[in-house]
C-alpha cells in the first residue's frame, strides 16, 4: 500500500507541476483571484462545473479567459439575456433546399470552457438547456446526438446586486454545480497593482504552458487519490450535519435550515477534496482539503429558512458552525 501510494505521489507531483506553470501564466494577466483560479482548476480536474457570484468588475471573465489561454483550451463566452433562446446556446439544424440535406450548426456550448455570464438573466428553458449539457455532456440537435469536447467545464456567473429582470436558478438546478464560489473585492495592495497595470501597461501576454491532454491525464488520476476511511466518514458527517444538526451537536441551528444538502454534496465533497489534493501535488486527501472545499460545495446545496434570512444568517455561517462542531479525524 505504502509503495503504491509513494509511486502515485511521484506521478501526481510530476504531472502536477503543470498546474504551477498555469497559475504563473494566469498571474501575468490577473492580479489576485488565486482562490477563483484554484477553484476553476479544481472543477476542471473533477470534471465539474462552477457557479461564481460577485459584483461586476472583479475580473471573472478575464480570469477564465486567461486560464483558457494558459491551457490552450477553446473558450466561449455567452451573455445571458431575457430574450436568449436554447438554440442560441446549443445550436440548431438548418435545411438546405439546394441539396435537400440538413446542416448542423453547433452553438457556443461546444467549447472546452464556457462562460455563462449572468446565467440568472435567461429564462428557464435556456437555463435548462445549459444544465442538461452540463449533466449529460452531450447535446441533441435534430435526430443526432453530439458529444461535447473534453475537458468541458461551465463557469456561470450571477450578479448579486441587481435582481430586476432575473430568473433565479431553482435549488434543484443549483445542485448540479460542483462548486459555488463567492468572489470578493481585492485588497488595497491588489487594487493599487490593478490601477498601476492599467495606467502603465506592460507586456503580459498569457502563453500556453499546458494542453487539454495533460489536464485529462491529471483528471484520470482523481479516482486513484487515496482517501482514508476516517476522512470519508468526516465528509459524510459534514453533509449529514446539514440535515440533522442536533445529532452532531451543532448549536444554534434550530429553525435555520429547511433542507439539508443532498447526497450530491457528499459526492461533490469527495471529488473536490481529491482535486484539492492534486492541486497541492499530493496523492492523498487530508481533513484540511475537505475543510478548504466545504463551503464551496455546501453553500448552494442548503435551503435556508425564512428565519435564517430574517436574522441575516448566511449559508457560510452555517457551514462554519458545522465545521467547528463536527470532530476532525
């Protein structure tokens, strides 16, 4: 066992060196946002998708674009609007009368990285078309089914400060996202660097330092990452604590949760923790990996009660209380 783990550690460390190079390239174009970059990489490694929430102007689009350049991935940005149609996303078939044939025209979802900008501005049919492509990794056009590219990841953004003319994603659909990440304002030092970079631009072109095949090789290692039984139990305990806080002696949660996280949360926590281990170039998961990913995996999978919203209790606060109460192996 130890010999096999040692050999796998060497493989992960060697192949994981490309992740360091990717981060360095993205940093040429982006000031800060290290957490967002790492979560994007984690979603790619775990073959999952990312929901990002933050006010405008925090370089969400620029970050995913820089990552796509660093890995030489095909990148498409879709601005979601109330008049968007599902075919604007997935594509359509067009009849050609000159030869009596149907021509398939693929939509922007046929890319490695897809940015669904302000996903909550599109109506339910468009959101469902996107989520179906995310879940099935294929699109049906006419009578044919077309596989999406690999790797394939969707980063959907939501604007938290403007809700007029938006269509809130149902909780059941939110559950399809592996991670839900909050992007905060930069620090004073970071913002000064941003201003300096705009006033005095320098040559900071992002160069490709990895390939889609290299990312896929790292993703293939994910199921081999070792997770001790005690760490597995810890993951499940965290999820169960959202459903029955009293059983895990989590204080002050009475009446704050209508529904706890679904089994997808346990699966997502396992995948995200393994991805975090690879990002750290390790072949095993630690409890700290689980803690690092817990908020991003759980915050969108819990339904807070009216009392919680009235008292201003956030999903993150609930996760922090659970992390403090559930024993760490």
